[in-house]
């Protein structure tokens, strides 16, 4: 091996080590602010789907077992977090869930949903969604999201012909995959809450 090759090898090794150290430092510096921002976004979403909440109490979710049960129900989703919603006296007002549906056109769709103790869906608030601009991203607009508000149903279905029943959702034009994913995610959350009661 020539001296030139040895020098090049040592240079590349040093550059790799320095780059690795710098990446590690950047990760450590940004880890906490990113976690705080994610927590803030989640708390904001929870407040949107359950405005009357005074406090929240975490419910243990057996993720693997829950996901397997949801799959048996034909729902390709997971329950990432479940919280009991409490009033000032500590009485249960309902539940808030973080749900991830794995059937989105652009990947996973993650949202928060709130359900009152009597089973009425308060609404949904998106945490992450990467659907097609102008089509699937219309799911984040109030016109679509509000279809899930103030409804007490066991599950939702979507229609392309105009919703006429309490459990029907108008599909997004040109984005039935997104509509299906959000609807199935909400149905997964409703099913999970029924298993708690």
C-alpha cells in the first residue's frame, strides 16, 4: 500500500469519526426540544378534542395485543396512547386516544380523538398526516373533520353519494384511500374504548 493510499485512508477515517461525533452532538442538543414540541402538539390536539377536560390519567395500552385484536376486526391501526379524561372532581368524563392508521396513501396517519363517557365522539385532531396536497390533505380541513364531531355511533362508514345517516361520512373526492384510513382509524379508537367499558 502506498503512502498516498494510507494518507487517504486515515483522512477518511478522521472525517467519518468527526462527522459521527458532530451528528451525536446535534442529536443530543435537539432531542429535548423536539420531544417538548411533540408533547405540546399532543396536548394541543387533546384540548381540541376534549375542551372540558380538567386533567388526564394515563391508561395502560398493551400495544401488541391491541393491534392484533384490531387486525382481527379488519382495522389496520394501533392505539399509541390512551388517557382517561377527568373533571375537577376526578370523575371520568371520557377518553382521549392517539391513534395511528397504517393505510394512508402517503403513509401512516396519526390523530387524537376524544370520546365522552356515553360514547359520543367529540372529534379528531391530526398529529401527523402526509397525504397528497389538494386531495388527501383535505382531511385536515374542518369540513371533513367535523363529520366526526358530536356523533354517537358504533362505527363509521364512508359514502361517495352524500352522507344520509348518522354513521356515514362523505368521502373526500379523489382521496378515498385517505377517507378510508381516517374512518378505519376512528373505528379502531371507538372499538378500543368499547373494550375498556
